């Protein structure tokens, strides 16, 4: 099975922490959607006929776009790609866009999963992040999405915000649980270079996040999620049984996917491709039939390291038998040997030939994964 990601880059306002490609102008909107429809056609053979099980409309702010345009996009995809009968179609939405009427129109188009970027249920946190919506609007947006008929709803939260105390973070989680949603994505506030957040912190206009606070928030989250029967199926993702994100899980399990739109990434099992991260260039190069993406063919070591990185972040773990089968005995033996110190420290366990991070180890997931990497000089 394969997935499709569609990047819609338009936003009403740029959040301070965001480093995804997005624009606040609507100047090129019509030209962009014409180009996007053309790319859907151009790339129709990329997945080589593999059935598409998930479509993810991300951004940017897809909910900023009218249902009529979303209909054009989905209709074009249905024309050129083979979709499974149980397809998951997710739309990212900002709380300020959500109305019962609009959500009903999206549902009528076949969208069956919403990802709502609430981030916090406290106004001072939202102001720090430069979000448009209020805490009350965030709460109401979920209630309205449910009233419109959506059951498969994911809520985005951010922890580690300097204005977010431990007590407020617990309240954020409890409010999310009280809304009866089945999926929560929670991310530690990260200061990315060249973002407004980076600039403001360096100018000492606002305080920056503290690692100790983020760790405490992560541990609180682990405890609260268990209490409410949420599976911690990926470092930043939690769900009730049966409600994991099928689309994002494809990234983590190595399935093929096609990214459409500026800055979108694709993977076909052999190479990675990424589209140009400029709206003007994207439109111009598609119009001139020029190559609008870059491509990198992956080496065995790159594929191995990526598998270790993503698999250790998940509930499914790092499968040593899979490594042995796909990469060779030396890679498998090396992984087991590199894991020994982390097993002894209680950061990792091995069960049935699979390596898993413990709750403690999840705090250091990236560092532990990097310790299991094979370096190019060792090839």
C-alpha cells in the first residue's frame, strides 16, 4: 500500500515556531492549484500502480481552502490513482476555520479524518506561539467537528512552552481527554533556525523553552496517556485502540509515498525526492515542463540508518530479523551489540528479536538511535 501527501502552503498567519514551507499571500493561489493538478497528472506513475490507502492534505492550512478546490484535488487523484476501498483521507484544520457547515462539506467529499491544530487550551500559550485562535475557539472547534459527524479526530498539542506550567499541561491533557477524541499528537516546542521564534528569543524579547521543563511535560504526558488507555505508538503520537494514523504510520514502516506540492517529499523504496520549496519556482517550472524536484538514490547504509531511526520511535520496535533479512547478518549483529549498553541501563529491552525503547528510553530516542547507526567509514 502507498500514501499521498498534498502540501497546501497558504496560511492566514505564520506561527512563530513554524519552519514548514508556507506563505501568507494569496497572490498565486489560482496558479498554484492549476500547477498542483498538473503535478497530480505528471506523477501518476510514480507509485507504479501500488494502491493508495491514505491521502493527507497538509500545509500550510488546508482548511483555509474552499471545499470546491479540495473537491478538484481529490477528483483528480481519483482519476489517476488506484485508491483502496478503506482509504483514510485526512485534512489538517485550524480551529478558527472550523464550522459545522464547512466540516459537513468536507465530509461529503470523502474526508474521514481531521487533524486539528489546537496546540493549547490557554490563551497565553497561544499568544506566545502567535496562533490566531483563542483557547475557547480551540475547544469549540472539536465539539463542532464532532457535531458535523467526524469521529476520527486528531488533536495537536505543544508542550515545553515557557508559559506552560506543569499544572497547565496536565489541564491541557485532561481537556483533550474530556472531549472524547481518539488521537493526540504532542510535540515538544523546538526553536528552528530562521523562524520568528528563533529571532525573538535571540533578541531576548521572549523566553526560550527549557529542556528540563520539556522532559517533565513528556513524563507527565506518558503517565496521563496510560491512565486514559492511549497507546504510545510513536514518540509524539498517542491513540485509542484502532485509531492510529494510517498515513503517518506509512512513513514509520517504510511504505512508499508520493508528496505533491512545493517542498513535499516522496519515497519509492529506492530514492527520496523533494519538490522545490518556492511557490513561484514550483508554478514556473511545472509550466515550463522543467524538473521541479531533486532526487537522491539511497545507499544501503542510509536505508538501514533510517529504518533504525524511525522504527525505534514506534510501538513496533526495531526488528533484528528484518535487519538480517534486508541488510545482512553483520548489520543485525552490530545492532544487537550496540544495543547492549542501553538494555543494561534500562533504556531499551529486547523481546523476540525486536528492540524496543522503554518509557525512560523514549526521552532519548534520537540519541539512542544514532548510537546504533552504521557510519559511512565503516562500510
